[in-house]
């Protein structure tokens, strides 16, 4: 029976591919939760390769690779998400189909490997109508854990009024929204010898935070629980500029609770940022209750993130919160 049949009729779905066979029982020492862990569903990989938009490390992903990496680092549960480039390649119908197949594939992984996986749903943005339909299906029928959005779509960052119908629906649902940076067309080829991810992922994350806060979107949609990747990117470094801009009369009306209070509502993961400099800056701005463990697998490993995080000077209580406790409060599957 298809995953759609399983969830609509309430009948157990049988995994049809060997990669979906049940995982070994979770080791007793495994307790961590990774909220930034990518998957690559087969139909998505095929489409991305067709469009010449697939990173080789993502194309080589398998569930077994994820589970092995999790076991090595004591990670009990990984919340999966589709990474760059996402499911939209210029055709809305294709994007809807790829989002649906990706989310059903993820739901089968969750069903076949109890306790090991969750998922933030892929969305066919910038197709607004398709996105609203996929939100309903992913959250109501597949019972996924929230949705994934990229930091920008074309020349629109997440505070743009274009996304208002999506934010209104997510706010109504009190949804968890995981955001991931992209390399925007504005800035992808500025320094030929430097991979744009090195600089642009951090800058892009700060751009979309600024867009979401200063447009007033954060104030209009207070029930949405947003996760920003990579410790907020360059935002903590820019906090003085953010707070000064927040004092401007035109901006103050859009940020009624103040810039810092608004930023402290969001969540931030440790992916590619598990070092004392990045997390030190972040946790001078937000409490550790807002920090979540993330690895960016398969681009990086769980083990190196655990090791690096434990070298950041956090107390045992703080580490327990970052590695599991905060995610357990945020994501219903883990409660």
C-alpha cells in the first residue's frame, strides 16, 4: 500500500525498498536530536541531476549512511529536510510532484524506523497555492514535524509580503519552520576562488532574519516557531547594526517588542557553527534554551559536531538542553 493509503486509511505501510528496512534498535547511549540533517529522496535526486543541480555528497546519501553516522555519535533521532537546491526548478507542477514524493518518502522512513527519524516537509515554493496544499497534506495526513523553507526565493526573502498567505497558515497552525540558506543569484560568483557557501550561507541567513524582523512579519506571525540554521549566520556579529536600525521610527513600528526580544524568540542550530566563536557570540544574544543541535549531514558528520560542541565551554546542563532538551520541547514527536 502506498504511503498515502497508509495515512488516509490508517493501515500500516510496507516499505518496498531495501533502504527502508527497519533500523537496529537505538543504542542506550543514543539520546541526541539532530534538527539539521538532510535526506535525498530518489525522485528528487533524479530531477536535480537532470537539471544539473545536485551536489555529489547529497546524491550519494542513503538512509543507512544517516543511521550509521547517528549511531557513531549517539544521535537517537534526526529530523530530516531536503537540502539545496530544493524541489523547484522553474516548473510549478514538477515542484508539487517532487515535494509530495519527497514528503511521502520521508514519512515511510519515519514509519519504517520508529524513533529514528522525523521530517520537516519540503514545500514547492514559490508556488503559493501548491505550498498551502502541501502544508495541509504534510502536517495533517503525513504527520510530519513542521516545514522547511529556504532563506530566499528569487529576489524575495522570507519577510516579503509575497509569502504572507504561507505565514498566515503556519501561524494558525503554530508550526515549526526550519529555514536553510541558499546562494542567491545576487551574490553567487563574487570571489572566484572561494566557494560561495563559505560566506554566502552566513550572509544569506542574516539577510532573511533581517527581512523577517524588519518587515514586521515576525510581529504579525508570533505563533510560528522558526529555526535559523548555522547559529544565525552573521546576524550575531551584526547585532549592533540591527538594534540601531530598530530604533528608527519607520522600523520601530514593525518591531514593537524590540529587536533583541524578537531575535530571542527564534531557534538556532549548531550546524557548521559548533565552535566557541560562533556559539559564544550567539549565546551572548540568546539563551541556550534557543539553541538546537544540528550536523548538516551529509556535508559534515555528527561525530565532529558533538566533539566540537563539547569544546565550547557549555555546562553539562546546557549541553543536555542543546543536544536534546530544547528540541524535545519544540517538536511534539520527541516530547
